[in-house]
C-alpha cells in the first residue's frame, strides 16, 4: 500500500545532500514498492468460467420452462442468475501479459500488485491493469555543449541502456518515467563532463578522451543514483560523441599537433644522443682515430645536426684542420 510521508534523514545521499529531498518546500513523496499480485493461470480459469456461465444459462432456461409449464422455477432462476453474475465478475479478472511486459493492477485507485507471469492470467476482479514494459531500452542523449574541468567548451553525448526494475515506483512515484530518465541522464552527463578535462589530465586525474571506460562507469553510477527514485536501473552507459566545440577546435588541433611534434623531437634527440655515444665508444675501442676534447665536440655537433635535422643534410668537405 502506498503512503505519503515526509522525507527521512536516513535516506541515501547524492553529492552530500539527501537524495530526492525537496529544496525550499516541505514536499511529500510517494513511498511505494512493487509486490506480486495474486493470479492463477488463465486457461483453467477460462474453462471454469465457461462452465459456470453455461450452467447459469442452463438453469435460467430450466426456470423459464418450469414457469411456462405452471411449475415453480424461482429457485432455478435465482441460482442461474447468481452463476451468471459470478461468471461475468470473473471475466473482469482475466488479463493478458506478454513476454517482457507486466501488468500493474489497481482496485478502485489502490495499488494491489503487479503480475509478471506472461500469458493468460486470472487475477482480482474489477481491477484496472496498466501495461509496463520491463524490456531493456536505450536512447542517445542530445549532443550537449558543456565546459570541461579546464573551462574548454566541448560537445558530448552518451548512450544510456536502462530498464524498469520496480514497476510500482515507475508508475506512481514519478510522472512519465521515460521522460524522467532522459532528463536526468542529460543532467548527469553535464555534471560528469564538467568534472574532467577533455585531455591532458594531471597526475591521478581522468580525462574524458583518455579514460572513456572510467568516465562511462562514473556516468552510469550517477544516472542510476538519480533515477532510483523512479524504480529504474541503468544497465550500461557509454560516451557516443566527444569533441571540442567548433569555435576552439582549430586552436586545440594546433595544440595537439604541437604536442605531437615535441614528443617526436624528444624521441629523435634521445636516439641521436644514443647513436653519437655509440659511435664515440666504437672509435675509441678500435683505436681508429685519436680525438681530443675539441674534436669530439665538433664531431658530436656535426652528428647531432645530421641526425636531428628535419631535412637531408648537405655535407661540406673541410680540407684544412680545426686549428687553421
């Protein structure tokens, strides 16, 4: 049974504040949970209803025939009428549940339970059933423009895979739970995107581009916390689109190109120094030529110029000496 209570202090918290607690108003919330409704397989029930209706019609016909022949058919008529009434009432309790669907039942506005068993079912008479799908669903959020942790505008979108876990909460705790999950997913995506830099993360920090799995897990956890009040759960969340906003995309591309060039130059210099060290060691080990410090410096300079140059070096033959 649902009840309307004030929010409790021991409720789960989100971001340091009680989750779902109204701000600025002493609002109420629907405290309700799914429970199983009474039901039995419908094929046997339908057969029983047909028998009851047939017996009721037969008794009514017997009563009419007895009255025409001058007898007293009142007893047959009353019994037949009662059987017909029972059969008609039982017909109102028949419901059909498809695979992957449920039926949320209300009796005169009161929640009486949920039928999850698929097929033809006989449940409580006079109930109003509402179909709620528990199939896995997914949707892609709109592409949002947000500022990352460094203040750079980025365009980001995500795919959220979710399903209904508690049918009672989905129907009675929120208005239009499909719209609720979409809005909350976009809100969570904005929060996650503003908490991380797009790229070039610091030590111990995750970036949106470099730590997509961790960011997706954080997004899934935050969306799940936001939609739990509606009895919904997140199966998976993934970033589907991520890029710098067009107004800064060119500048960010230049920065990435500069970073790539610097990294490549560092690798080239590191290799060139290693090659020069190897050449000097080999010349000294095999006593090919004796080099003083000045000649070593000149050789190192020439080798580094040749190895680190971005274009092909043109040699110049020196017929003199370093000292003339």
